C-alpha cells in the first residue's frame, strides 16, 4: 500500500505554474508533468496530458506497462491535436513521469527530464534517465561535468509529450517493499536542490507531507528559478 503526498509551487521567478501533478491512490496512479509553451500553453499541455493518462488508466481493468504506454501515447496524441488546431497553442508540450502501482511492483514511465528517485536504507538513487541533450548527446561526446553544466544546450530536451508523433517513452519496473520512498519531481526541484539535501529531507522522521513541503521550500530557498513539483510515495508495511 502506498501513502502519497504532493505539492506544486510556481517558484520565486515565474508568475504562472506550468507544472501539474496527480495522486489517484484508488487506481495506483501518480504523475508529475512539466509543461512548456508560450502564454498559457504549457499549463494547458501538462494538465491535458495528465488527464488523458488518468482517463485511459481509469478505463483499464489492469495495471501494467502496456496500459501506461497506451495512456501516454493518448496524451501525446491529444496535445499534438490541440496544438495543431489553435495557433496560440503551437509548440506546446510537456515532460512526464508516471508511476502505476501493481501489487508488489510498480511500473514507471518517463518522457523528458521529470524524474523518479528511490530512497531506501538511507540511500537516494535515480530510477529514470533524462531525455536531454546533456544525457543523450553531451555525455556520449565525453564532455565532463563542468563542461556540461555550462553548455548552451544543457536545458534542451530531446523528447517531450506533444511535440512529435514519434514518441519515445522510457520504461522501468520497480519492486516495492516496506519502507521504500519514491520521489517523482520536475526539474524545478532536482535541477536546483542537491541530492544530498534531498536525501537529508527524505531521511527525516516526519510526516510525508512535511517532507514534500521541505523539498519545495529548499528549491525556493535556492532561488526557485522554475516551477517546483514533487509527489512523494512511501510503501507502508
């Protein structure tokens, strides 16, 4: 059984919030989406994509990898269709990381650079791999961390929901056990707060919602340059 808490915050610089999250415990679905696009397009994309995933999963009788992929494919189709029918929405899209609980394991799917981490035994480890220029091109070119950190392409996504008919979804299967914590978050958190600070917060013996609040406040205290969203799950015994 998963306990869950979440929060989304615009951060300290942006006036609008293009992030969106879902906690649907009854269906075992948890999701974070980080929208992009001019005007209100980013907000529209993240919410539309999340609602599409919720709808497809909600209609299914089973929780598995195929259902999660079908749901994200439908989200991609709907965002593409909306963008092509309204000039004001042209170019909109969204990253996404989603978890679907299925008994003693969980299926995780990601597009873009929203991430999933696991925390267990005092150790924080990433589950997902970013679909970004840094991860898919820069590292393979042999650039070091200092070069990557200052590279002009460092923020460029190589994939997002709603930008191409040819969607690439990264998939992961995660065994779940008592005491395990799973963090889903946008880059407004993981791109700003260090993994050591995230670990320190997750290790604290405080309620789950308090941990989420501390994660968001840590990003704000670090300048909050982007929207900040976190969904934190804990496997109960």
